[in-house]
């Protein structure tokens, strides 16, 4: 059995790896809001356990075993988020934190029952793919709304879950995964973006638009 701290580190490193850059100990410290000394000690421990590889000045990288553990925790988290949202009616800004508490404490049997209850879902409420039981995960190929030109119609596929306040705001204005919209107007120099929904127009800032992702194949002139 791995400790909760170990699992948290593996999940954080996996998510940093997904950004495509070498993962440094300072990246991990910043992501997890812990000291560099704590990260250094944990990295040594994870390397001894065969869960990651670490080379000086070249960062860390999860081993196949380390990735499998990380994806299992991510699977738990995203299934729990979906259950909290669809079955228990939690608001968007609450499900992430609640799932963080629960993800380390469910059994494999519980996970299987949860998966079955939810109808074997492929994506969580934010639109992120749910890893399979075999440790596979779909590739994310979405573009940010900030990059969509005026006149194009798109469908929101996912949103970043990094900021609970932003999630609450997106829920309030109806910009959720599955929402169809048309970009009406884009102000220059990273200014606000006006979009048209079925029930009216919305105006969102550039930072918010960078955290809303649309299917690249869904762009329609």
C-alpha cells in the first residue's frame, strides 16, 4: 500500500508531464505548494520505489509503474467527481475538492460499482477523459476558445478545473461542456470575447477563454 502523500506526488508529476516540458523539482514544489526540500526527499523515495527516474539537471519522469499508479488515482478522482455532480448534485466549484479527499480511500470493488452505476463514462464533468481500468487514457486534442476566430461556431468539450471560483462563474453563465456557441466578436490585444448562445450573448475575458476548450474538428465557418 502506498501512502496518500506518495499518490499525491505521482498524480501531480503525471499532470505536469502532460504539459510537455521536463518536470523539475521546483515545478513539483510550486504545483503542490510544498518546500523544495520536501520534494527532494520524496523524489529520492519514489526513485527507490521504482516509481520515477531522476537525473540531475534533467528533471524527473515517472516509470511505467509510476504512471499506472497515477492514472489509477486520476480514474478514482474523475469517477468521484462525476458521481458527486450527477448523483449527489454538488456544484462545480465543490466537486474537485471533495473528490481530492475521497480518491485515496475507495476500494477496487467500490470503483467498479461506481463505474457501473454511472454507465461506464469516458469523461468527467469538466470534460477531462477518465482513464480506463487498464491504465489507458484518451489523448486531449482541444483548442482554447481564445484561439477561435469571430464567425466560427464550436462546442465546448472541457474546462480547466484549476480555479473553483472560475468554475462557479462558468456554471452561472452557462458555459459548460456540451454547450454550443458562436464567437461573435473578439477585441484586439487579448481583450474580451463576445459569444452567442441559444439563450443570448455572453462576454468573457481572455483568461477565462484560455481555460475553455473546444473540439478542434468542430470549427465551422
